[in-house]
C-alpha cells in the first residue's frame, strides 16, 4: 500500500497510523483502517472512523470539571461495590492551569503581581483541588498557574511531535478542551478542540468517533510584503476559508511559500481554525518545524529522533526535494504578496476590513440596521461628542472611540515578530511625542514568560510601559471577556450617551457582548495595530490620509511614521529571541512557584467533598445509578423552554464571563454568603454544577422569540404565561413533572466548545434540541449528556412549519435502542395536530450506546466496573 499513502494528505496519515496501532477488532476494526487508506473515496461519503489521540490537553477551567467528574466516578464505582481506584486516565493528560487573568489592575508597574495575588486568593480552593488531582490520579501532569496560556505552553514546551514510550514510537496527536488547541497544528502535531465531555471520554480510553474529514489543500506562494503581519495573513485566510466552507474539514497548507513562513506565523494561522470553521489548519513537519524545536530548547537528540521517525514513515516534508502532487478534496491558493493590512469586526472574526477601507466601513456600520455590520445610529447623532471629566482632566468620547486596547491572546502573543513589532510602534510613537490617552484601558498579556524575557532583552518593554501597555499577567484576558472594569467616568459617559465605543484586541473572537458589555464594536487586529489604534484613540480614521495625532514639535504624525519595516522587526527578533529563554522559563514550571508550592494537599484517593464550597460540588449525574443501562427515554408532551433563531453560540448558552448581578447564579451565591466582589467568573466556577445550571442561558444578549424582540435571559413559562429567568422556568417545569425541548435555527452551538453548554441544559431538564443545523462539537456534547439532537428537514424550520413554541411536543422514538438507527427519520407531533419529520442526529453506533446508558460518563463507569 506504499503508493497509496504517498498520495494521502499528511493530516490523514496521522489518523491512519493511530488506527493501525490501535486496531483491536473492537474499538478500532480492520474495516476502519481500510476506510482511512481509501480516504479519497470514503471521505466524500462521510464515513465514520474512530480516533485515539496520543494525549489529552486540559486547561484550568475545563480541568476542574474533568477532575470533579473523575472524583465523582470513583465515588460512584465505590458505591456500586467495585474498586474505585480503577478510575484513572488511560491516556496521558497534560493539565495546564492557565488561570485566565482578570485585568483588575492595568497601566501600572505592579499590575502583574497584583493580578496574580488576586487570582490566587480567588482560586485557592480550585488550585488546591487540582493539586490533589495531580497526586491522586496516575498519568496526569499538572502545569502550575502563572506559566502562560495553555496553547502557547503546548507549542513551546509540551508538544512531543513524536512520542517515544517504552520503546514504541508514534506521532504526537492531541485533543484539548479549548477550541484553539488547533494552534499545535502549526507544529505538525494533529490537534483540535473537543468538548470537556469528549476529552474526558478520551482520557478514559474511549475512541473518539469522527467523520473522516475532507481535506482542503491550501497552497501558499510568494512572501508577505514589507510591513504586512502574520495577523493580516490570518485574517485574510480566515475570510477565504469561511467563504470556501470548511466546517468539519481539515485544511492542509503546502507550497513553496511555506519556507518563508516562520513557525510562529504558522501557529497563528492554525490557532484560528475555529474562526474559519475547520477542524484543523495543519502544517506538516518540515525543516522550519525542526528549527523551532531547537529554538525552544528541545534537545538535539530529541529533534534527530523526531526527524528520523517521520522520514522513515513518509510523514516529513522536505522542500529541498521535488514535491509530489498531493490529492485533496478541494483546492485553494494564496499569493502571500497579495495580503493587505487589515482588521476584522465589529462583531465577527471573519468580517475582514482592509485598513484603507476602515473609515468608510465604520460609517456604513453606523448607518446600517442593527446586525453583524450595523448599529443603526441616527444620522444626526453620528457626530456627537461627549465631554467628561477623567480623574480631573478633560476627556471626550465619540462613536468609534477606543476605550480598550489589548495585546492579548494565544493567537498573537506567541509570535515574536508581531510582539516586537508592536513594541517598535510604541517606541517610535514615544520618540515622536505621541502618547495613548489615559482613559484608554491598555494592557499587555502574553501567553508565556518567554515574551517578557525577549521584550526586556530588546530594551523595548519600557516603551510599552510608557504607552500604558504594562504587563498584566500571563494568560487569557480580554479575548474571553476578562477585560475588567472600565473607569467609572468612562462607563458613565458611554451608558448615559449611548456611545458605540470600541475595543481593539489582538485576539481571535469578537462576538457581541464577549469582550466587554460596554464595547459594542470590537475589532481583531495585530498587536502593532492595537498600539496604533490606541494612539489614534478611535477606529473612525483613515490611516493613509489622516494623522494619528500631533507630536512634540506640533507636527502631525502619520501611521507611516510609526510603522516598522519587516527588516527592522526581523533584526530585533534575531538578536532578542534566544533558546535559553525558553529553557529557563520552562525549568521554572517544573519547580512551581511559591504560592503553588505552599498549597496543602490531602493524601486520600477519594475526594472529601465540602458541602459548603461554592467552587467544587459533587455533581448529581450518578445519583440513582444502577449497573444496568436505563435505555432510551420517551419525550411526551414536552414544553418548549426556549425558541431561538440562527447562530445561537455557546457564549449564549453557557456564558464565560462575569456573573451578572441580577442573575439566578448571583442569587445562589449571595444566599451562601458570597460577596459580590468575590463572585469571580462563571469559568472559575465550572466545578460547581449548581452555579453552572443557573448560568445556563443567562447571557444578557440572548434573543428568545418568546419575548417578541426584548433581549435578555428570560423566557415564558407556557402554561401560565409568566415571564421568568430561564433557570426559574426550567425549575418550574421540572417540579410540575414536564419535559422540555429547545427550538433553534441554523448553526446552533457555534463558538468555543463548552461542556457546560450541554451539561447545563441537561441539568435544566432539556430532553431534545430541534434545530436547522448544529455546530459539530456542540452536537456531540449534547449526545454525551443524553440530550437528543434533531434537525429539521432541508428547507424547513420552525417558522415554515408554523411552530410558535407554545405547542407541546412528542418525539416518536422506539423504546428499544436496537431499533434505532443513526441518522434515521423521526416523526414529531404536537398537541395542536401538527406533524413533521426530523433527522435524528445520533451519527454513530457508539453515540447510540451513550444515549442508551444516559450519557457517556455512566457508560464508562459501567464498562470500568465490568473490567477486571
């Protein structure tokens, strides 16, 4: 079969190797292996295959519920009279506590220490729990807090590229509980984000069921023009791939342009796979990869072993040799020379705007009706200027004024050329006498300590500081909504005058309501552009024609005056980014830090739950569990809990940011004596199902058709017509003994993969979701929690069928699981005599087994109990 594999895309070869190595006739069959070998013919038919990744990557927020579930599974196994210590990860787990940093303190020289101390005070209990997990369970490596963002730590330190375990060598591959796990694809390691639910299944030795993906070949030629950044490239690629349609597919990059693309640039492109919708954006291992491994302090011996293994197995690309034509499902090409400086927004990552069109695009957004590209500001109000007092000095805001400028996120902060480029912009601005206005909340949050080392070595950190970009911490900040508060005078100016204020950030997500509740316009930009927009103080500017500001000699300063050349940046990178920086940064990781090392840890293998804890709570999943599976549950006369349109994201379903003061979760915490100032974020409380169930559908921007245009986390309790919070309505239905369902439009569950977006609805009593289409990860998460995903037939939806959501729904499924087939038609009837057909989105036999068991975790417990 040698000739066959020569033509297979490199990304598919990784799936093939894993299938061959794990072929046991049960989890992985000979037929599965043959399907992958015949990829060219089987992938268009959406063939299902099992995949067993080499390792699992967890981060703090998803690590907590995974360890909570492991601990609860040990308890459940003990109650069933089996040996609790059978429960351990069977696949290596890397758990990086990349505590996301709340930017409480910004623009100050001790921001880092202050934010870190606050973080430890807030999270002491969770950190202690994870430290217990690292000793109680085998096969689990815990990277302590303060080290950086999980994806950057994975790239610079954890990524094996090739495993060498007990004399057996095999390619590294990984699933991680964050959608940006794809960053590692830049290193030639196949990896992507899955829900916490699949990650738990994988670490418990279950194969991941996946559709054998089509692979889009993306050919790169030429090289980037002077002054164009990797971020401009990734935003261009994101838009191209969104347009091409790559959901559920791999994208594999190739072509002679690869040699000109640094590993950090590749990682930036790979990182944004979720934003263009692909499962992976894959860069096979070549010489550039090997150079990066050496730069980041991997030993020569390891690098030689990696190269030898991959060459021997036809998995190494050598651009010095003539390239064989590879076969792909579809083809795209980009000449790097054509990429222009750009940003994306104001509300979606793929709405790219070139810098030269930015001013006219902004004015169009003010005019347009409310939507992804519209704010509907009346003409006569578009030029208004709001004057206010900021700490005793006169300040002003207009539509488009920048109030948050954040160099943040794994996407860009692991890339020395854009980080040093941004610092050069700050330096040039300082020298010309330009300064960022004090009311702009500026921050610098790199993904690893290496960044600080090279910023200091280059002598450029001081210019960041002079412009207010002080180091606030190493972790996720603004990009996931941890922007912290705006100054009260700024907040008041925005809210009292209905200003459409802007945030500019070097992140990857800018969905509405995510970055900060008061920034309605949010633009993704390269770090140097973040600095440029901070200096300009507005997004309402044409950088080619208008000055950014007035310098020290009264002369106008333009964008071109502060923008560094590609060469200037390359020189600084060459002299400042050194292997020892990576080595010393990651040696410190293994030693831990004083705050971490002082945490006490109980010795026991079973966790002693604290009933008063508002962070760690034993989940109710296994309460009445028996050894035999419960079988399919009938859904009869269910009420509709929520009636949604298109594009309901996991941010809507399971908010990640702050806990709103009037929400059910706030009420729960206040009743337990938690002060408002100690609420912390939903993410930090993922180990407490009581908080998370109350936070489900609690997003302040959620649009529920029941409310006739009103926005907010409320719904109608159909029998009484009462308007209640979603949690209270769900609780009422449950107490009345009613099942509930959800109606939705297209792309239900898009956005980051979140286990609580499935666990939450399950705890609320939701039995099924009927939508036009599902996001891949979210659908499998619903299945994992025993919720039935159903799709309307093509061309139909709730509106076309005349469903208002006030009906009662009965789903006619067989009661014996052996009579159910993946993807079969199911008839749904309502109490007002409507009847329509949906497609049952259990896509594999494995998913049916989970459903039969009431979810993936009970299925695993029963299997482990049976194992000797």
